[in-house]
C-alpha cells in the first residue's frame, strides 16, 4: 500500500473515530459519518469519474476486487 494511501486512511479513521468495521461509510451534510457502510453501488458511482479519467470507463466493483486479489499475492504480501 502506498504511504499516501495509509496516511489518508489513518487520517479518515481517526477523524471519524473508527476502530472497527467498514472504512467507507456514508457522510452526511454535516460531515459526520453515519451508518455502517456504503453500498457497492454508491462506491461504484463515486469511482466512475476517476475510472473514466484513468482510461478505464467500463470498470466495475468486481474488477477492483479481482485486481486487488491478484495483485497482493504477486507483491508477496499474502492474500
């Protein structure tokens, strides 16, 4: 995991007072985490503009899971 990703996740979990459970959670208009998790559809909708900008407009949530599942063992970090 790139250092900047770890720093961003640590910053978010600290600010949201998250110690367990899902990292991606809905945020209300008052910038407060609410609920237990974001749905797969919401994550997909948020990622679409970035995927299009990266040249992979047809990417789906399953593609991201599969890529991570294949990439992590290849890098020697276990599954």
